[in-house]
């Protein structure tokens, strides 16, 4: 089990093929799948299960045909959902869309039976596994969780590694503040060194070039963590 969320947009961005659904979630004996759609599918029927569609983007049409051969086409746009009842012959088509489906595990995209040859652009499958987080290895979709904030060492190692600048020759931020504070005291003859000097033991002794330099740049630099992750994103 993974404790990480699945981002549907990232999942869709991880592949391009139309009518080739990716499994994004499982619950009980059902699956949530997402797919791109474009062009004509094939007439087919799922004898034992209803099939749920939700259009995430674009337009998706479902032609349905009853036992008498009477045909109707249902046009679905973003936000529309539709259920094809089990045993109903149907043929999806689309000028271009992204859809989410909900159906029992093992359900074939071309049904228990279909009419005529399966077009080359239609993948007859029971769904494909999704890459981790919906990404191709090493990819990080815009706006998605920073890869270095994830716990997966595999994912982390696949991404560019950023090394922190060495602390040598760079002032310690906290020390810099203390030294600046001391400088203020030193410049004011009316104010003798106060309690603040009690912490000077934490500052390396004079003569350390890096900390002497820190006086002039106090607060302007300092060593940042290798990667900044907002606390609420840390897993
Ligand atoms: Ni179907």
C-alpha cells in the first residue's frame, strides 16, 4: 500500500496513447482508470458489468444501441458522467478528451465481444499499471509535489541531485546575527556588552576569516537546506 496521493492530471500527463487506460486506483474489486480518447472506438458490450465514464476534459461521445438496433449517441463534456448499463452495445468516439472510468478489475476495453476489427489506435486491454505518481521516471510535472520531498529513494535518485554549498567560507547565519548584534553594542559607547554576549561561546574565536566576513553580510546569506520542502508537504 502507498500512502502517497495519486494526482490524476499527473497520471494523464504520463502517457499519450488514446484508448489505452491506466489504472490509478483500486478499491474492493473495482478499478479507477484514466484514459485519453481520440477517434472512433469499436462497438462492444460488457455482458456482466455497467461501465462508468466521467469526462475530465474535452468531449467524449458514447453511441449506444438497444436490442432493436435503435441507436442513440450521448455527448459528454467536461464534468459530465454517464453509465453504460451492462449488456448494452456501445461505441465511444471522441474529437479529443480525457476520461475517468470506474469498473470491475479485469474489464476489457473492448468488452466480452466486439463488432468488426479493432482499430489500430484502440488498445484492447484490461488496463495498464501507472508509473509511480503518474510520472515517467525522472519527470516531475509542473506544479506537482517536489520530487525531493517524496520518500521514495528510487524516485529521488532518478532526479538531479543538488549539493549544498560547503559551509567553509560562508558565515553561519545565526553566528552572523550574533556578531552583528555585538557590533551594534561595540559602536554604542553608552551601551556596554549585555546579556547577549553570554552566547558568544557559540561563536568561533576571532581570527576565523569566515566569521569575520560574516559581520558584513549578516542575514544576507547562510547555508540553506539542500531542498526546501514546505512542512505540510513532508511525508
Ligand atoms: Ni465499454
